[in-house]
C-alpha cells in the first residue's frame, strides 16, 4: 500500500524560526545514497532542513543517520500502470502540502515527471535533475520509441512552467533538451553530485595479473555484455586478465540482464561477480583499470570514484562518459558496443604501466579540480540560494 511518513509539525511562534526546507524526490533509496548524498549534505551544511521521499529498501538507517527526515513513497519502477502513477503523484502532492518545502529537487526522469505533475499550481521552485536520459532515449525497441514520443510532448509542458528549473550534468543532455523545446534560460549545468576526494585517495596498483573493474547496475545499456565479450576475446588470445564485476541486475529496468546470465559469466575463467558492494574502495584497490562501456550517462559516478582513486579509465565515446574520460589524457574512449576495440584498449593499458600511471594521475587531478564534493556542493547551494533566498 502506498504510504508516507508524517511530516514534521509546523513551527509555532514561540519556537525558533524554521530553517528552509528542501525535499529530495528519488525513486529508490539506493539511488539517493549513490547519487544525491553529496548534494544533500551540502544543503544540510548550508542550513537546510533536508527531507527525502523515496522507495525504501535497505537505506533507511543510512539516510536517517545523516540527520535527514525520511518519507516512504512507493514508486513503481518499470511499470506502466496509470492508476499506480496517479496514486504516487497524489501522495507526493499530499506530502508536499504537509512539509511545505522551500525547494523540491526531483532526481531522474520518472521523478521529474511525477514530481512536476504533483507540483501543478504550486509556487515553490522545483529542480528537475536530468541524471541521464535513460532507457527510453537509448533503447530502439518499439515500446521505448512510443514512450519517447510521449516524453517529447510531455516534457516541454511540464518543465517549461514558471516555477520549474532544470539541472543537467553534461552539455550533450543540455543540447538534447533544447531539441525537445526545453527553454535554455531554465537550465543550469552542474556536472554531477560530487565525489569525496578526501575519503577517496590514490591507491597503489595491485599485483599481477591485470584486473579490470566494472561498477554499476548490470544493464545492457551499461555495456556489461560488451565488456564480458571483450574479456572472452582477451582470454581466447591468451591474455591472463581478470574481470571483477560489482553490481546487481535491476529487474525493474527493461535493459537488465538476468541473474541466470550473470551466473553463467561466473563460470568462465577469470570473471568474479561481487554483487552490490557498500564500499567501493576495495574494488579499485584490487583493479588496475576501470571500465564502463555505457550507451549514455549523465555523469558516471563509478568512473569518477575510480578516477579519484587514481585508476586509468576506459569508456565509450558517448555523452556523460567523455566528461571524465578525456581520450589519451585520463583514459581511452572506444566506439559503442565494439568488444574488439574495447579489448584492444584494455591490452594497450595492460601492457604499459607508465600509461596507466599517467592516465590515473590525470584522472585524479581532473576530479579534484572539477568534480569534487566541495566544488559541486558550492554550486548546488548557490543554485538553492538563488531559487529560495535565506
């Protein structure tokens, strides 16, 4: 049954004046912890009372430990029931009436649509964070093409409203939204949520054999099948390389691989599947190279974290990935779904410790200078202050 927690009671005239309130709307608690946590911390440290409305699985303790106020709202990810969508939109609207937020920050396309519909007729500013354009815009299936047509009509109507503002993570997503007739003066580009470069420090390389690391949901459009195919190519060529995969299938996403397929991978020589890991540092400590052959990203957090740890990067030459993988500077870019080119890039880095060290050092430097949590935090708080002045 759809439900939400009771909001904090209004502050009386005898109490201290209330802090500004920000509500983050995210469809899964793990997505909030992975992708929005640095922003929410920056808002908290700037004096905001932080509320989080999300589908809660195992992240409640971690969210509440940050001092955030958690509200449970069940999102039907992967479902297309209009009744379920309307019920969720109504609960969001009811929750907002109870909280009376100064800003609502929608994270991801589904929350942008549902949250914008829930905010209809209200005057608080909404930030619609487009964190990558997702399966609807990357898939060529008939169903996704129909959904894309619907979004092409719906998004301008929802996002161009007076109190609506759009947050993008890379110039390519900005250009795509402009093509969809989203107004440029409503858009702000802030690259990602920020990486804690104090907690993530450069790591020494592990011992041989060369180990490649992948971190992310096990989706076709994350390029996981292309990476496994590249590993098979390398093994057939006689290279004794290992592949470590961190992440799980996502049954709610139409592009997810099956658990059975993942288990078949683990029967191949040199492939280790770790599942979900709470701490990313052990993965990059065990790996020489970070790889993400994705179809499209907003800004790939796994590569940012690997770069902060001083690892060289390999990714596809697609929006989002090329913001952190600067070809022949922080790593190598390869064509989309080209397992042969991906295997060749892995060999190039595997055979050159000097190249790995140079790329890893440059990757770390780029993250510190452009993508650190401190830098991104200052930018997001400035945006919040512009929209809801103290």
